[in-house]
């Protein structure tokens, strides 16, 4: 199935049968990626007295409970409600699901003990008003990211000015293959989150940050159409399934 998309005086041709899934798989075992000092998610049959919700245990259906954390266990999309005292639901703020997107690969720079994605690096890959979403793939892009244990690793992060520049470029949706756009242990500063959402000065309630994606190396840098789907959770964040379509 092919589609011709007209948007802001440009035409994009995409093939809907060639979906590039950039979400992580969420599974109930130790292979699942983990951040924020959590244990693995659990996917287990409902047990109620003699009843076990598993066909091989005599039930008519497989009937699992799932226990996971959207921020720590996989690909998730969050709105500014992640950092505000008042409640904001990602389900109420994300109302469109297709965007123009640019995939950018960046090798973070070593600054002291930290690995940092700088404004200077992003400036060389992104111009003002080019696209609505940026998909940031950090280099090196090793396959173990799909099961990485991130707690206490001081993962790479975006410098505040880089997040501000993304906002100034008109980026509404930022996607990254790390557990956070910010430094793991930052004493709650959340500088990149705040700069991207322009919070609290001029909060962009309709902007989202998607973390813990995985962009396979076969996906080339360039312009795509992004389909950003979430589950309808009334929460600051939801597990999400971003899909890219190469444009012609
Ligand atoms: N870096 C923060 C903690 C933090 O950002 C955080 C903690 C738990 C779950 C998610 C978090 N941030 C996600 O973007 C701090 O050190 O207080």
C-alpha cells in the first residue's frame, strides 16, 4: 500500500508496507532493558484460588497480568506532565500521530566524566523548520541496547542548549535511544526536558519526548514520515510504538 502525503508545500511518497519499527520489545524476563533501578517487568498468568490463566494449566484462555514501568522498561512517550506538579496526560496532549521526521546519528562528545550530545553537533544536522520530529540515534549503535541495564551507567545526555536548539528548530516530538534526554543523576534539574518543553516559562503542552527507542543500523539517516502511537493511558507517559516510513 502506497501513500502520497502533501504537507506544507511538499510531497512525500511512502510505502506503508515497509514499516520501520523503532520501538523496543517489552518482555517479562531478564532480557528486557531496564533503567531507573527497577527490576524486570512481569508478565504472569492471573492466579485466583485454583484458577491459573494459562491454557497449558487448564484455563480456556491465556490471561496475563503485566507489571511494568513506562519510563524504565521500554519505549515510551511522555508529555510535560512528567515534570509538573499538576497532572497532564500524554493521551490528552498527543492528538496527531503522523509527522515529518529526521533521523540523525550522533556520537556524544566526552566532556569530563560525561558523554554529551551538544548543540554544536545538532546544528550541523538540523535546520530551522525542517521537520516536526527528530529521531536521535546515538553512536555507537550496538544491538545490546535492546536489553541494556542502564541503572548507574551515567548514560549520554543532551546538553541544555541542544534541547533548546531543537525547540527553536520547531521540533515538536523528540525521540532518543536513551532512558532520558537528561543526565541520569542530575539532582532533579532535568535541564534538557525543561528546555525542550520551555517549562515553566512558555510550556509546550503539545510537545512530547520519546525515550528508549532503538533505531536499527540498517535505517539510514534522512527524512521519514513518523507514525507515533501510544496506548491510551491517562498518565504522564505511555508505552509507545514509533514507526518510520522512508520517503521518496
Ligand atoms: N535525574 C533525576 C531522576 C529522573 O530524571 C527520573 C527518575 C525516575 C524516572 C524517570 C526519570 N527521568 C526520566 O526522564 C534525578 O536525579 O532526580
